[in-house]
C-alpha cells in the first residue's frame, strides 16, 4: 500500500483527521472506482476531499464516455480500461449494482493487489460472499453510505472482512473523514442501518416533497416553500444532534397548549404517519435481508 497508515488511531470527524499528525497520508494513494454513479460518485468526492489527489482516483463506468463524464464531474481521472484502473490501486471501490458484484469480483480478483482493500458499497452482498469470490486473504470492507456524504453531511457504516488489518481499517476511516459521520457496525446491523441511513435520505425527501407541495397549495411560492421546509428540517436535525435532547422533548417545546402544533401532530397520528415511517424502514431492512439471502 502506498499510503503510510502509521497509527491505529481512528479519525471520526474531519476535524480529527486534519488535526491528527498520525493520520494516514492519502496523497500517494491510488483509488479505482468501478461504478461512479449516484453512490460511487459521492464516495469518490469524499476521498478526494480527504486528501487523495483527483488524478489518482481512476473511474471506470459502463462505457468510456460515461467514465469520462463522471471523472470530469468529480475532478477525477477516467481510466482507459478496468485493468488500468486496478493496476497499482490501493483501494478498489465497487459502486455497481448488488447483482453485479460477485461476477465482477470473479473477473477482477487476480488483478487486485496483495495489500489492496476492496471496498463494496452494495446492499445485501455479504463479506463472506465477496471473500469467497476473491483470492484468499484479500482485504474486503463493506460500506453502507448515504448520498449526503457527497456534501460532508452523510453517514457511512463500515464492516470489515476477516483479512482486514488495523492499518487498513484506519485507512478506510481516513478516506471517509469528510463524509459526515462514520460508524463501525456488524453485518447483522446493516439491515437496520439501511433503513435508518442508507435509504433514509429518500424518506426525508419524500416527507419534504409532501410538506413543500402543501405549502405551495397554501399559497407560498415553490422556491420560498422549499427554502422554508429544507432549512426548518435542517434546523430540527441540528437541534437533535447539538442538544442531545430526545426528539419528543424538542417537539413538546414547539407544542403550545391548545395551539397550532398539537392540532398538526394529532392529524399526523390520525393519518398513521408514525406507523408509515416505521413501515418504510422495516420494508427497507427486509429488502436488505432478502438481498443477502437471509
Ligand atoms: N444510491 C444510494 O443512495 C446508495 C447505493 N448503495 C449501493 O451503491 C451501489 C450503486 O448504486 P447506485 O449508485 O445507486 O447505482 P447507479 O446506477 O447510480 O450507479 C451504478 C454505476 O455502475 C456503473 N456500471 C454499471 N455496469 C458497470 C460495469 N460493467 N463496469 C463498470 N461500471 C459499471 C454505472 O455506469 P453507467 O453510468 O455508465 O451506467 C454507474 O455509474 C449499489 O450496489 C447500491 O446497493 C449503497 C448505499 C446508498
Ligand atoms: O435503494 C437501494 O437499494 C440502495 C441501498 C441503500 C440506498 N440505496
């Protein structure tokens, strides 16, 4: 591995990483991203923000044109071939669809360097299945990210395979130092994490869309409604993170006796919104389990 991951310390925030003199040096790292789409793209962005030079992040999509487009968007480099991307790669990001992962590993396994880390983003493809598809001893890490990592406000949950060293774990954490939050989880937890984080931005956008459209129906212009709803939800999320208060306590602070908010909350309860949100998360977790063959 080109990067000198000299410490087992675990940077968990951008501030930690930038202040930690023992953090891995990412400036000579080579990264191959196979599948820089909606999720592989933000992962590449994170790694570049963390300190990997863009020209050392090689992109391979399904066509040369698509690789070039993604590389231009990301400030990375399009590889002429998968072989070029893999040659000398320290980290190989797999951002293709879950059903493609095992076949892809079968095709590229022999080109994976001895000290390289294979980092899969795929839902439902287990570490064991990936290790079985690769030469013995290959370091495999599973990540369950969400798209807001591309703006430094996301979550990445990490799971390490049986051949991943402490140095490689530190390296992967450093690569996600600009993601927002990094959590280490077990594979048994990943289904719940998909419901709470991987798929959850879509649930949040769904709720926002409904709120914005109702505000428009009530007479606000769409750009104004969008700003108000987005800023309000950002503020509410930040209050939860910064105060450490239970959301129910923060909700009670908004709910004046006999006022407007309690009427709104009663309507949410009548319409089954709490049950609906739980059902969405349960469905995502169940789908993840089914993909894993559980
Ligand atoms: N989207 C999300 O929020 C999240 C996704 N994931 C996981 O990320 C993975 C990718 O999902 P997502 O980004 O949404 O999907 P996308 O369809 O947006 O991206 C898939 C990428 O794979 C590329 N690709 C397809 N076939 C090949 C191939 N044979 N060789 C190289 N590249 C190829 C596509 O290239 P092209 O554009 O040229 O077709 C595209 O860039 C999935 O495994 C998913 O489970 C995990 C967490 C969250
Ligand atoms: O929808 C999906 O399958 C992927 C995994 C988590 C978010 N998107």
